[in-house]
């Protein structure tokens, strides 16, 4: 759903990597770049760490977004 919504809004969408860690979506449009992690829930500490670890390693000062579904 997230992928198709971003596509509908005209963003170029890729999957990001920081070292060995994956970022679910990196979307770009007119010089804007936003990182998105999507997870069903964040009720366990392990899940929180797993989802945020790649985002915290991004060093380019673009916004980091987390969508909890």
C-alpha cells in the first residue's frame, strides 16, 4: 500500500541499503529524499531495534519517516 501511494504521488521509489541493513523505501521527487520503514507493529524491543537501526545509520541529513501499520 505504501509503495503504490508513493508511486501515485509521483515519487521515484527504490529500496535503500546502509551497510548490511535494508531501508524499505527511499522515495525521491524534485530534490526531496525520504526514507520509510514499514512494520506491522513495534511492540517488541527487538522489532524496534531492527526497524530503526538502518535509519539511524543514514548520514545524509534527509528526513527519516517511520510508518507503523
